[in-house]
């Protein structure tokens, strides 16, 4: 069955997505089924749903991650092979044309005129609308999804988060919850930046361990709004509530020792 952009828009409205919302979207195009107009039509339906192209209205946000630009080291003492691999990467310079590996919908959104990209080489956020500058204006290199990052600003704004055909293991807001824990998991990434190798501390990879369980418990507690968008299962949560729920869970699950 083919889904029209109007059908996608109606499905988003049924989930409570409305003009004026600040909405972070993690999405899978293939999960939606056949959409007339493809990824571009989905992006325009999302833009229209929150009014992101209207003055002083909503804001649409998506991940602009480009993990291929870094070496994902997981040790505080980095082995020599990782340094050698980093030397083979090209030094990064801030530029908006860096492609994202966060999926076709996010990449199409990145290319849309007016979309703002936060200035982070590997964990950028993309935004369009009234709060785009506030969300993407600054982005520290370490703890790229922590309290001082766009994820922290989404928490402050209590933005809506839409999982569109993907699970809670893709909900990057949960990394902000872990960043706020002094005993959270940590990793060290290395990146060739401005002609030198930079070590970046960040939260550890979840590896599908805790995040899906947080999602299962959060859904079971009745804190989500769920429905279908096209053929995709969709879940809507609020940034602050899901972040605080995950923070409390991880505080117990990641007890030191």
C-alpha cells in the first residue's frame, strides 16, 4: 500500500504532533513502507506537522551523526593501532556538507535549505525552525550528547521525541541521562582535528543492553503515546521525563563495582 504525504501528516497529528512543537525525530524510511515522494515527502510532512518553516512556530530536530569520521576507541590508554588509524583520517574542518549516517530521512533533512547543523564533527544535530539556533548554536567536543550539548537543550525545552520505526536503542536522549551520572560508562574516541589527534571522552556505547530495557519499562508504565505512521510503529515521549526515568534506572544498574 502506498502512503501519501497527507496520510503521513494525518498519522503524525493523531500522535499529538502539532504546530509549535519542538520535535526530535529518529526515523527509518524503510519501516514506513512505500511513501509517495520518498524521504523528501516524509521530511516535508514532519516540517509541516510542527510548522518548522513558519516564523516563530515549531522546530524540527534530527541526528546528523557521522561516526565514520572518528575512531571509536574504548580505552583510556589507547593502543597504538588506533593512533595509526586516526592518522589515516582526514583532518576535520567545520562544514555543513558532512553527510550523516543516521538514515535517508535525516540526510534529506540535512540537505534541505535552511537546516542548521551543530558544529560537532561526529555527533552533530540538525534543526530547522524557531529554536534551531538555540539548539544547534554551540556543541562541545567531549560528551557530545551530554548536558551542554543539543541533547541538554532538548531536555531543558522538554521537547517531544519521536521514534519512527526504530527502537529505544536509537533514542540518543538517553545518553544525556547517562552523562549526568558520575559513575556512568565512558569511552574515549580519537579524532584528527586541526592537524592533531584529539582524545574525546564521552558516554560508552549502550550495545543494546540497557536502552531497550529502559524503553520496555517506560512503555509498560504508560508514559508513551503510540500509534502507526504509514507502516511504521511510532512512539512519542517527552525529553525530560524519559531522560529522568533513564537516569534513575542507570543510577541503579551501573552501580560501581
